[in-house]
């Protein structure tokens, strides 16, 4: 079991938390390293156990899942952990904030067991869990919001600077990522090889200081590359 993917389960509902733990423990190649009932405990256990994946609830007492995600992803001690947000998914601002905090993706709490296990494996490999339909809804929801807090948001006040050094082709790839296209779909749309698309994505990750595909979607929104009126969303 030394090579097993280590999973920390975080939820304030005891029965649900226990169910996820049992599911993980019964799956070959996965092991549950602990359970936490709130965000503060999650941060503490993440530092103690160094999990590969954290199943993270959002609305919890003491410290919510967004702040816990921010602390886990932002600390050198636990930055290697991949946070998978558990949500009832009404696509509210909590989900968006969690992705900005460093989450690798999100998953419905009532997802079938096989889907939960597949999601854990996906994020454990360093990929992001953002289904195309979910990505499109995410962009639609937040791109249409007025910049009511722009005076307090330095990112929004310096949108052009966010894309400094990004080539036109990379910008095209970024836009398609934000629209929810997979790598295969991007290769077909732009008539590029898979290797070339992966190279562009790698450069985007580096230039935009993004952890993964999820944060590229956020960067696309914040830079103004995509908007609610963008065709195809």
C-alpha cells in the first residue's frame, strides 16, 4: 500500500464523511489517511498526513472549505495535495472561489461511487476535473457578472498584464480550454497535433502561473479572453 493514493476526506456530515472513507478504503490503490469535520481540522490533518487528494466540502463550521483549500494549496508543506471540491452544485460563487483558491476541480456529492473513485484518480495524476458542460456553465455564470468589486480587485484592474507574453496561438488554446474543449477537440479545431497542443498548454501553465487546467479557466475569465456573450458558450 505504500504506492496507494492517499486521500483525506473532509465533510461536516458524519455519515457522508464515513461513506466516502469506506468507499476509498475498499478501492484497490486508494487509502484514506483521515477524516476532518471542518476546514481547520482539514488543514491540520493535511500537514500531518500529506495526502495526495483531499475530498473537500465547502460549507463547514470553524473554517469553510474555500479557506482550507487556500491554506492547503498555498503552503509549501501541503502544496502537493490536489483538492477535489464536494458540492451540491448550484454553481454559486463558492465553487468559483474554491477554484481560485487552488482546487483541481469539483464533484457532486451525490455522484455514483464509480464516478467518485474515477475523479480521485483523475486529480491524483495531476489533471483537472472540469467537464465541458460544467466549464461552460462556470464561465457563463461569472463572466456575466458586473465588475462590482473591480476597485478592490487588482487582477481585474490589470487584465492586459495577465496575458503578457502569451502568443496569439496560445490565446486561442486558452479560449478553447475555457469553453470546455478537451485536448482532442482542441487539436481538431485548430488542426494541430496532440503534442503541439500539450506544449501550448504547458507554456500557458508556466506563463500564467497556473497550477492546472482549472486555473487556466479562471485566468481566461479574469483576463477577459472569454465572456458570457462569447459564441459557443
